[in-house]
C-alpha cells in the first residue's frame, strides 16, 4: 500500500485528458523538491501509508501508572473517610484527586500525547523548541552552556518516578488500612427496626497521618507542575525580550537618526553609543 492509496482515489484518470500530466518543468521541480532535505525514512512512509499516525503510538506519559494508582487510592480514602465521618481526611483526599487530575493533564501535554492549541500552555513541541532557542541565548549572554537545564526545565514533572512510586505505595497502604478498619455496628432503634452506624479502630494519630500524607502528596505534585509552567512562561518572556533587544543590533540610518534625535531615551542612546551602534 502506498501513501496515495490511503487517500481512496477511485476515478478513470483518462477523463482528465491532458490535464492528468504534469508539465516537464513541473515534474522536474517536484523531483528536485523530493530530494531536498532529509530523505523520508521507510518507517515514516509505512506509517503514512497505513494511517497509523496516532500520538500514543510514538509518545507515552511515564507518570501514568503511578498517577492512576494514586487516584484509585485517593478515591477510596475519600469515600471511606466519609463513612466514618472523618471529614478533614476526606477533604484532603479530594484535594489530592484534583491535583492528580491537574498533574496528569500537564504531564500528558509535555509528554506529547495530547494536542495543545494554546501557546501559553507548556507542550512537548513548544517547550522543547523554546529550550533550544534559549540555549543559544544563554550561551551568548552568560557563557557556553554545558548542561541541559534550560532544555529540560519545563519537563521536571516527568523525572520524579521514584517519588511518585513511593507516594503511590504509601497511599495504597493507607487506603487498605482505612478500609479494613471500618466496622458496622447494628443497634435496635426501639421501634422494631435497626440502625447501622460505622466506626473505625484507627487512632486519631493515624487518621491525621493519612490526611497529612494526602496534603503532602498534593504539595509535591503542585510544586513540580507549577515549576514547569513558570519555567515555560519565563522562557517565553526571555525570548520575547531578546527579540525586542535584537532590533538595536541592525539599525538603519533613519532609525539611528530617530533614536538619537527624537525617540531614544538617554539610557538607550548611551548604551548604543558605548557599543558604537550610533
């Protein structure tokens, strides 16, 4: 199967007449263009031909397993905490659920498995491209860079699997402990019926520890997610400001005249003068 085959063309091409053939000049141009740049690898030709280009065939979120486990545990803790009227614990678990959903959305974006349309939201494509451009700026403004900090600064949430695993295991342990601690108490209501109440044999210290751990886990997830967003936004701002400053490196004569005699501040004129720009 060829790439053209997947388009589903089905027509008697003789009906196009002479319009079915490219002119020799056009055919030569297409031939030259096909040889420009990097050749298309065979695996890309095959994927295009079979229409298997789905993002999840190429990218994965390395945090998904841990996040799903924590979500399951947090949901269990929240519901069982309500059964025993441990409202503070339930609230902490609910806040963790919210933060986990935010975290998985963010990590899906920077893992490349979702399509991000807003340029203000960090994504695999934009964050990696900004990182490459920022690396060049830093190598000129500071010194030649010898590490990948600026390249990976928006992707730190993908590199805490050990922390996520530890939190996932502890939350699972707490959820099981809480569930197994609950017992039902059946009492006679004095009217010929019964009343069922639920209690837990967990000490107040353990109950508080579960809620505290949920809060701590939420804080870890929030810190990494906000860091990635902030780093991405700061990188965007760095690129914008650098683009603005670059205009002063290639001024035309009229621009120099306007800056020196009309619109330039004393500070700008002094800087350009010291750099022999005007």
